C-alpha cells in the first residue's frame, strides 16, 4: 500500500474557476496553469474524502453521537448534540461539493474525452460514495442542478429517493468503465486507495451498491426482503477478503498524519473513549479492547459518561489506541467485515437466523484478522457469542458491525435504520434527543434558500422511517 504524503487541497478553488477560462485566455500564465489532468486531480480529491470528510467533522460527529468517543470537557458539545448550521459549513461548502464532487466531474469530463476508462470508473465510484454521504446527512440535496455555474447559481434540491436511484445507476456505470480494456493513460500511484487496480475498484463499487441497497430496508415503497436480494446479488462480486479493504494509508510524521491522530491528540479537546463502547467491549470480554483502547492510569479500561462533568485527570480515562490513532494509521472507507455484516443481515431477512449465523461469525473473524487478534482469542470470542435467533439476530449483527465499524460514519446510518446499538441519552443534553440528521449549512441558507431547509435535526430523512 502506497504511503500517503498529505498535500494542500487546492484544486477546488483552481478548478471552480475554470468555467471562466474563456475570459482569461489573454492572460494565461504557463507557470500557473488553470487546467490540469486527471493524474493531478485525483490525489487531492482522495485526500479530501479521507481526511476532511470520512475522517473530518463527519467522522468525529458520528463517533460522538454513537458513543464510541467522548469529549472530556464541559457540556454542551458535539457529544451532547450541540450542532448548528455554521458547524457543517465546511463539509458542504468546501469539501463535498467543490473539492470532491465538482473536481470529480471535471476529472470525468477529461477522462471521457480522452477515453481514459479507469479514471471514469474511479470518478463515478467516488462520486456515488460522497453524494451518498451528503444525502444521508441532509436528506434532499443538490444533484442534477449542482455545480453548473454560471448557468445555475441556485440549484434545486433533489429528493433523497431520486438520489438513491441515481447512486445505483452511477455505480453501474463505474463497473462498466472498470471492465473496459486498459487505457493508454491509467492511474497508478496517483490513486491513493487502490493504486489503479481496477479489479479492486469494481469490488468497491459492488460493495457500495450492497451498502446502499440495504440502507433502504425500511424506506417507503421498499421491503427488507427485496433489498436483501439486491444486496446479496451485489455482494457476490464485492470484497473477498481483507486485502480488498478500501483504505487510505498515511506515512506519519509532520503533515503526513492520519486524521484520527489529529482528531485525538491532546489539543483536540480531551478526546477519550466513551463508557457505552468500553462497557460493551468489557462486558463481552472482547479481545479487541486492548487494540482499540489504551489502559487508564490504574491499568484498566474506563470510558467517560457522555455529557458528564469533566474528569480532572484525563489519564483516568482510556483513549484511542494506535491501530486507529497512530500518526501512520490507515483510514478505512469500507471493509470486508462490513461486507460480511451486510451479507449476514440480508441472509437473515431472506433465510433466517440459522443461515445468517456462519456469515455473522465470519464478519467478526474478518475484523479480528484486520486487527491481528490471535486466532485462538478470536475463535474463543466467536464461540462465546449467543446463537442468532429470530428475536436477537438483527441486534447481534449490528452490535458486532458497530464494533468492527469503530470510527466509521456507517454506525450512525445503521443506528438510524435499525435502532441498534441501543444508546443512552447523554447527561446535560443540548436539545430534546438524538439528532436524525444535520442542519443545512449557514452558507447554503443564505446563498440558496430552498423549501427543504425548513427541516430540523429532529426530522427524519426519507429512508429513516419509524
């Protein structure tokens, strides 16, 4: 896996201005190009996806709300649901739309014109990945009218239902392009996720198709059985083992750090483990605990009660350990363990708990292997878990997916969709309950007023039904 050297994300500002190029030709400066090729567009896009979106405010917010992490500081804060439109500006206004989606469109336009199939496949896969993040956070968002400046300066919002249909179409197109003959110019080390390996990009696209199909198990007009069929069909072509995991590796050292190293360093606000998560691992004698969390000053594992009065000595609490938070830790976009968890849940809907049991166990084993847990310890833990039944299967599958998805933004989506894991309201809570979505960004409220912006954080997105 190629080690990532973090670069300044500059393409958004440069490429957003390319639509005005015809007005600037008389002043073209060959030493400061306004137009760049696919090989220069892709790396900063992938950096932004990994560092600023999955490992950025979205990632930390999910970890706090889903009670994996806690902030050892006075309430209110992120973990007690204090979130305002200004808090989410960067994710929408700088990262997802301009630096990712707009630059991917520009990259794909170039790739289409040049016949560079691989960049089309990568662009479409990442486009679907990030558009899904946007619609899962906000519900209705711009899509068909988005990024068409100067023709459209106030893009309409597409419904989440229509966006979910477009995600599948986009991924089908990605799979088509990934299956085409190799192009004269193809990605290699500029692709920080799979180094240009189209077989792995195809598997990732199929994995995302399964993820998005299963998201709609309770969506209006959909059934769990039908979505399970679709997910299982996609998974037949998705990840086959941990070598297929979609991740970005970081080199470590100055300006090359993993985002979770930065998110959890002392200056980040006293980030510690949450009592909910620690108690779950301890209660199950989970051998992953010493790999995920550090010991407290007394040699045990202690999580913080969310929203409680800050602990004077932060060393009395456990913190995130090096596998996830070292400066050279990898950041995961999707894993084989998640694919197996999706398969276990879909199999349960179609064929019952007994059929799902070995797949559920394989999902646990895949994460244990990823963390390099000793085989005997992993098997002892798997043997200790209760057999799946009609009444406990969904809860058990999602709980294990919750552990394997430590620091993953997918935990928030699973919680909204299934109600698992069962979480306790934090102390000194800001608001009236767990938010079901993000508020629309303040910049968007000012620049592009739309009827959908009346939604509050208590309102559910389309697929999040009661």
